[in-house]
């Protein structure tokens, strides 16, 4: 639900009250991993329609949305997949 709220905000569309309510009453884990915009790997193709500017704005609005909902954001490192996976595994809380 937070992503829907974020994309509606990004597109300057009204956020229906039930979307905001759902995002608050059915939260994810308190810690959320954020994959930041990364210019060096950005590519626009048939699957990714966003421009660079839209991708950067998406990252910013998702950061704002999740923060406003009280989530603890942990940014993934700009690194290869194995390093990212190791990073996530190292963040595990028992």
C-alpha cells in the first residue's frame, strides 16, 4: 500500500482515504529496504518506461512516503547483486 500511495503522489493524483488507511492499518515490517536511484545502472527500455528524472523522483517520493508512515529505511548499497544480498542478510535481527 505505501507504494500505491507514493505513486499516486508522484503522479499528482488524489490519494483516496481508504489507501491511506490501509497503508497505516496493515503495515509491513518496520524496517524497509530502499533501492536508491543509481544513475550508473539506469537504463530505459521496453520494460522500464520511466525517464531518469522520473526514476529519481520515484525514489524521492518513496523515501518520503515510507518515512512519513514511520518506517525505518535502510538504503541498499550501490553494489553488485551478491554484495546487496550479503548486506540484507547482515541486517537480519533475531
